[in-house]
C-alpha cells in the first residue's frame, strides 16, 4: 500500500511536501509520482484532482499528437485595470510565469483514437481559468479551425467565470464564444463539452453548457452562482451535493459522468456514433 | 493612527471641492441606475407602446415575473418586447425578485423570440437587472444552461434585435437578453461583468471600496461606447430619467425606431453572421 492517512494530525505542512500529494477529500498521503501516474486521481477514494491544461490535453490526445495553436493570442489590458494590490498586468504576467501558459485556455490540434480534432483545455491555475478576451479569441479561432478542417470540437472547461479585470469585454466573450460554438454545430460538426472541476459563472453560462454532448467527471463542481451567494440570498443551507456533477445529472443538465480513465474512450465512441 | 485620520478628511474635502457638479463619478451613476424612482418596464411600455399584449410562461414550469414579454406596437413597428421587471411596489418587487430572472424567464423569452422570428418581427429588449437570480431552484432548473442557451439563441436569431440598457445591466443575467444588432444605453445606465460591491469584495477585500471598483470596471455609457460594446447613448432629461420619465421614454422610443430603421433591408438569414462579427470584434486586438 503506497498511500496512507495520517491519523488525527492537524493539517501541518508535511516536511516533504514536494514528494507527497495530500488528497483534499480523504486526506490520504500519496507519493506524488503515483498520484501523477494515476491521472491525478486519488488511489484510495477516487477523488479526481484538477489537471493542468497540458495534462488534460495529453490525457485526451493520442501520444504525441497535440500541437498547440494560437499561443500568440494572450491577454489584453483594455481597461488599464488596477485594484488594491496593483495593476492587472502584473497579476496576469505572474500567472504566465507560474503556469507557463499565456492564456487560461490551451488550444490546438490533436488526434483522438486516430480522429483529428480541435482541442481546447482550460487551466484553472491561470487566474482561476477566468474568461478573458484572449481566452475568447482562442476559442473563436479554435472553432474556425474546426470548421475549416471539418474536425470535431472538444473543449474542457475549468473556470471560476468571467475575468473581472477585463471588465465588460470579458462578459462579451460569453456572447462571442457561444456564437462561435454555435457556428461549429450549425456546420454539422459535433461539439463535445467536458465540464471539469470547477466550471462556474460566465463559463458555465456560455460555451461550457452548449455542447452537443455535455460530459463531466465524478464530483465536479458545476454551477452558475456561488454557494455562499445563494445561501445569503435564500437564507437556507444547501444540500451537500449541491452543484456537483451528480446533482447536475439528476436534474438533467449533464449527459454523462465519466471517470477520467474512461474519458477519452467515451469521447471517441461518441465521435464514432457521429460518423467520424 | 494620527497620520491616517489627518490625511483622509483632507483628501475627501479636496475631491469634493474640485469636482464640478457635471462630472459624476462611476458610483454616482450606479446609484442613479439603481434609483427605484427610475422608470420601470411598465412605465416605458405605457409611454412607448400603442399596444402591448403580454404573453406568459415558459411552457415548462413557470411564468417568471422578472422578465416580461409580449408583442408590442411601437410607432409604426410591430415587435416582440422583452424586458426585466424590477417591480414598482413592494409586492411586485417580491413577485419579480427585483428583476432577477430565473431560468424560466429566459426560456419564456426564447420561446417568444422564436415566434417573433417565425413571423418576421423584430425583437426589442429592455435590460434592467442586478443579475440572474441566485437561488436553489434556479440552479436546479439550470440557470447556467438557460443563460448560455439564451445568449446562443439570440446570437442566431434571423430577425433584427435591438437591445436597450435602461438601468442596471448586471452581468450574465443582463447579457442573456442583450445579444443584439444594436446595443443602446441610457445615459445614466450601467453595464458590468460584476457589481462594484462584488468586485470590491473580491479584489479589494472590502465591499466598501465599491466606488473604486466602479471606476476601474468602466461601466458607464461613455466608457462602454469607447470600448465598442455600446452603439449609441440615449440622452436623459436633466437630473436623470426619474426626473422626467415621459421625456426619457420619448428619447428611448426615438432611439429604438432609429435603430430598427438602420436594420431595414438586411436579409433575415444574414443576421447571425453579422451578430457574430459584431461580438467577436469586442476585445479583439490587432
Ligand atoms: Zn482520496
């Protein structure tokens, strides 16, 4: 057994943090390598940890087929925005430094089960996966690419919503991306939306909910308004499973909950049904 | 301690003196946009529409009072009119959730927009909402899906769409009925991705910094016109629309009819591509 649970110890920073992942759900200590080799899934409780955009792209693509596109499209500071802790530009540059990505979505071409697809994967570590003008532009270009090459569109979302530092223009990306994925669907191509943990706010309320097929992973957080905002509004406690993938499925808004290990095979099977 | 208490009042006083009465801060405009005395949807309908025939319900679960829809005669034009309803009395406020729509509201609007498209009637929307309703049932019935679908649906409508931001344009709940060919905005309306209070709470960690957030977010009509989000600004009577609702409504009517006239002659099938072009240009950089 390569994982263990520390009994009763209050959460102190473990001495060898670099070597261990602590499962946020069951508190098991899992060797980092084993955690990564297992697709960032807890071997003890099956908790599906968050993936970086590149890990997600690799998980879904046939080995070595993912090729990044539109990397040159990055953020834009249309508002010259600054808040109490400084200018937006500094924060977004820090996110670029930290993640190695230049926007909150990674886009490119890939093959899945031998089928050429247009693939996007959001990175929650990049400013909470927020939807900025660069994000919207990459999605629009990815949609155009899918249409030009008659490829299915697959987008994995992971986002807290619109990027408020880009103000109203971030809100407008909801309209831009919704129209862009609509064009793909109208062109007779499939759009598979994979809602990953977490997908909320302006992203759940735009392209992420608009898939021909909306799939998600176990216990993923998906919703529009935040739990605390709702509890403050209605002055009631919400059920524990509120806004989980399972809750969404029960209420009719997710086509299927798919284990991460099965995700690629599931999408490929759908594409086979659609004649690819 | 002594230092801050010395500095703070001085700053306030000089800001107050230096500011001529004409230059409103963004937060001043937010307050005007939210003023309960500002004309509501039914005030506009009374002043603008020779006829308004309200139609109810999403044919699924409910009739959402937060979003009012019906066919209307505006001057020489027959249109579908959809607008947020904040309510004029306490009872109406409650029934309409202060203009915060549930999924049922957006689904009702989509149902009727499809009908307008079928009979080649333009769609006119009036936007005045703090945002979509954050409630348990709203989430259960798919608030995110309803807003997403409405945004997508309006983008693809094969009929002219004119949107007027009359008061508060609150985030996704506003955009859900504001995807149009012409976006008009009253002089003292605001339109924002997040409320100044919400933004201040997150980025300033202090809701009281809402005035700073309001200024930084650039949510007033002149700022939004500069950013290319709004096509034209509808002037309000001196002191704001609430000082003279009749004059405000007359200006709205004139602007809506002018916008509809600009869209005459466009083939219905061309609207989706034109709208995509319009919205995909927003925030695009060379
Ligand atoms: Zn676990």
